[in-house]
């Protein structure tokens, strides 16, 4: 995917979110650190362009909810969770860059529910690369990217000082 | 960056980067402690043992709360209710605790070096929660966190540590960390409470409180251990309070906006006047609140698989 593909996919996802939820009422976006946070901000801007409303948005660090913490020799660096609004009774769209095994999303849902009881949780991803290990599926998908389990999918974004693009790294 | 250490015994061997990592990790836990549900599953299935051979309410409760908010199982051991009164040695007690699969042992002991001895003898991680007059690293880390939270930067920071420096593990840990981070540390107290050769740690020694407070941005009061009064370190409590007690007038000598710290428990009217302890410049209760977040950070960083 190049910059144009990413931009068009995000515009389509923004429209799909609004269509499915019949507007912005009760809607809020929560990006999963780090890539998901950037994409959530972009979606907020697109929704603002379409509807003229800035929906609340937050940032979720899922590290403390990972299912492999007890197995790791060194603990991963924590980043800050910041969800500056009450998520109860809201429709929360979780945003991430790549959907792979589904373990990150499981952790994100647990993390989110510790903050309150949303009316609904939906999931938007830029890339769905398959190989799920949990029964999880995305509500909005930028692109389905068939990959082998050994390959790596990397989403590079301007916010990280890169040109927008998605690349598959061969094992 | 990660903390590649089995134990946390002293701040002396920690690098500046490691100290910063601990403070930044505590930021994430500060957010957790502000939530309605103040609990995360990070240490599920881990066991933390509080082994306290000296009375402590604050530190033990703080560690207990920190471990519980990380979903660890916590056991509290104190000598009066354990086999220590039957003559068991420290190491034997600890080995028994370890045999029960403890992942982290938090030790408070009246002898300097007790934590180090324990750490050499057991496979579990050991956190020093105060060993004699030696160190109290988690107290210093929560002090650093509180200073940083107030927007003060450590480089060139003027800190006055006031009181019984010689018998204070809190002072020793803070001196280690603050000088490492580039702060200018001044020690003030009566000569009987100032360790010989302490200047070698890169600090300045004062015997006059008013002089030491000039330009200070942080005033760190130490608890006067009244139980030492019989040892002729100072003539009377009244004289000590007059010479080394922090009053509202003395706070005015320091830099405007200076913060007042105290590791607790405070002796009102002795080392600190009640109106100072309760004033806006006092961050004493912030220190207690931050203690939980900082200890959560430390437990998290030290909980990597063995």
C-alpha cells in the first residue's frame, strides 16, 4: 500500500464508521499504541471533515494486559494510557494498524473494560493479515493482505518520520 | 531499555537511564491509580512476600497495595508472628518463603546489608525496603518522582536535606540518586548527626539551617528519631526544634515556591512546624500517593521471568 492507498482506505473507513453508527452520536475512537494512535487521530480528522464534529479520542497502551508477560525475561517499556472521557455507554471504535493473531485486540478489550462499560466495541484496522489465534474479527478493514506466518507486515506512517506505506518483509 | 537486575538493594549501582526508566514506568501506573478500577493484570500468578523485621505501616502498606493493584498475591511476614522469635536465621526464613515459590521478597531489616545477604542466598528477586542506616531505595525513588512531578528538573537542582543524616537510610539513598542526576545536595544538621567524610559523596555540609536554606528549591526534612534521644546526640528536643526545626519563617528563606518533603512519620513541632506540614508547599501526602505508583513500577520492572 502506498500513501494514496492508505489515505483512501482511511476515508472509506471513516464513512463506514459513520454509516454503520448512523452519525457521530455516542461515538469515540481509541487508538492502540503506537500505530493505532496515529491512525485514530487521522480518522478523527476525517470524521470532522465529513460531519463537522470532533469525536472524543484516546490512547491505549495494552502492555499490562498482554498474555505473555509472565513468559518474558525482560518487561516491555510501558507507555501511557490516556482516555480523557468516560467510555461508559459509548460506542468505542478501537483502532490498530495491523490485525494478526488477535491477541493485542483481546488485551485492548480487557484494558478498555477496566476503564468503564462501553455500549459497544468495534474494531478498525488498516491491514488484516490473517492468521488469527483468537476468535476476533475487525468491523472495518483497510485492506486484506494475505501473508505467510513467517512474514512481517510493517506499517510506516508520517507521524514516525516515514513516508506513508505498508510493506511486507520476507522472513 | 529495561531493568536487567535481579534485585534492587541500593541506588548506588543504578545508572541515570535506569532511574529515568523507573520514573517513566511509574507515570503509567500513576494513571492506573487514578482510575475507578485501580487494578491491572500484569503480575497475575506472581507472589510478593513482604518480610518486615522492623515496624512499618507506610512502606509495608504501600508495597502491599502496589502488589495487589498489579494482581499479584501478597503475603505479609512480620517477626512477632513468625518463627523468627523461635530463633530462625534471616536466610533460613527467606529460604522457607522461597520454597513456597515467592517471586519477589520485599525486605525491611534493622541491619545494614541484610538485603544484600538475602539477595545472595535466594533465587527470588529482593527489594530493599530499608536496611539499618544503609539505604531505602524505593523511598528515594518516590521522592525523585514527586520532585519531577512538580516540574522541577534535577540538573542543578538545589536540595537541602535536613536533620539526622547519619542515621538516615532515606538520606543516603537520596544523596546517591540526586547527585547522580546532577542535583546540588546540601546536608544540614548538628555535627553529632553528620557522618564523617560525607563530603566524598559530592555534597556540601552545613551546620546552620538558615544558611543552607538560601536558594533551596527542595527542602527534605528527616524524621528526628526520638528514641535516640538518650544517646546524647542533642541536648533537648526543644533545642533541636529551635535550631533545626522547619518553621514558616524559615521556608521563606528558601527559593519562592520551594517544596517541603518528609518521608514520614512526622514529629509535629519537632523537625517540622504543623503549619509547614499542612501548607501548600508541603508535598508530604503526594509522596505517599506516589509511593504506590513508583512501587508498582519497580515490581513490574523486576517481574521478568527468571
